[in-house]
C-alpha cells in the first residue's frame, strides 16, 4: 500500500475526538483523538485553496441555526412525498456542522465552535435513530463535526453526542446480527449493508471503543466477502445495472477503511478468502472512471423504484454514466493509497473542499 502526504479527509469520520487548537483549548480532559485530519491552524503557514473556501463558506452560514428533527426519511421517496422535503432541509445541518468545525480548526474563531456546539446539542437532544442506513448515512457530517471539536465542547454536549453515537453504533450492530445466519440476500449484503458498516465503524472510531471497532472490522470483512466478487464487481451492479450503485456501495466502505486506518489496520486492501477486496472493486470501476469503458445506466435494473425516479425526471437514472460522480470516492481512496490519486485528479483536479482542507501537500 502507498500512503502519501495527503492527510485523511473527514469522511474517515470519526476518530475519537479531535484535539483543539492550543489558543482555544478548554481546561478539561475529554477523550483525546487520533485523527489524520490536521487543518492548518493560524500561523501554520499559508492555507490551501480548499481551506480558504471552507472559511469563506462558513462565514456566510455563521448565523444559520439548527433544524433538528426527531426523524428524517428520504429513502424510497420521490420529490415532495412524505417528509422528504423537510428531511432534506434538516439534513443540510450535517455538512454545515462539519464546515463550521473545520472553520474553527482553521481559524480558532470561537464563533464557529459555538455554532458546532449548537448543532450537536440540538441534534443530540432531538434525533431518534430509525436505523435506516440510507436515511442516516449522511450523519457522517455531524460525526466529523464532533471529531474535530470534541476536546473543546462543553461536557454536556460532548456526553450527549457520544450517547447518540453509541446508540447508533450498537443499534446497527444489533440489526445486522438480527439477519438469519448465512443470509446474504437483499439489504443484508447490498449497498444498505455497506452504509450500516460505515456508520458502525464511524461511531466506534469516534467513541474510541475498541470492542465496537473489532465488531465493525468483522462486519466489514463479512460485507466484502458477501458483496464483492473476486474480480471486483459488486453485487449491486448486477441488481441495478448501474455504476451509480457501484459508487454508492463502495464509498461507505472506503469511509470505513479510512476511519480504521489510524488504528493500524489496512481494510482497503484486506482480502476475503475468495480474494475480494475494496481495492479490487475500485480497480474494477477504474476503467469506467477513466473513460476507457462506458455504461448506459439502469437499462436492466431489477428495481421498480429506479424506473419511478426516471419517470419523475430525477437526473442520473438513465443515459450514460457520468464518471465525475466517482470523484469523491477516488479522492477518499487516495487518502489511503496514492495509486488512486491520478484517477481522482482526472475526475476533479482538486478534492472536495471538506477533503482538501484536511490535506497536506496540495
């Protein structure tokens, strides 16, 4: 494996609690973090373009307030159905919390720390997990915000957030274990399971819970064996006939591998007894991402909802696959193996700002 100078993105989410800049560190002894994400603090040299954009965007949203809900639900819904629209509005809080946390780490401006505190306190008090991994996968933004600020959060917010993370991690483990022994069909092995494994891993790493992380590793290995064929194709491709779902299946597994990396494990290249690995799946997708192969999306999908979304006019559910939709996936993978950096840069010259603000050597 090649590990270059690119530091880990926040989608690694969740590696204990990130240490605070010295000039604003609280006089408390919260759990310490091990995180590869180290945004440049004031006086640490010129910040990169991603960091500058993060700061500019965070300033524009500095007066935003939380829109915490008890429940969110978007999975399986079309625009304006049920609570979809309200959920989408509320979920904007999650990346905004991460953005504010990054801005605090970059600037040491206490206003951003207060904003993160507001978001974490509101969501920890209001949210009741439904354990639908498609609805909840984007909670990684909120987890990242906790990771970056926990050393300086008020004890009440830190404890409430940790309680929510423990509820998430333990709840998903319970639901995965509830599948009948040997059951490998449907959401027990498709992209839903990848997102469950991601959330368990991020929660375990954020909590610094070694026992939960060990369970997450076991679940990750089981998912690789059940989801990825020895040649690298994921089972979602056959079911949906869409590279969209290959990306959606792999990105949470890469995020889980990133969260585990500071603990000394290389989940990206770890192979199943049959020889499958996340790295092999990334390599399978790579010719499509680089443009050597093309694919018409959802032509032979077995899922009716894919047709419903096409008929509703949602983008990406017919026609040729857009390789640029894999940019974030390969930029995340490049944090673990710089062999993926050329394809990442081909898809997007620069990483998403929430990744680039944590990167060195950019």
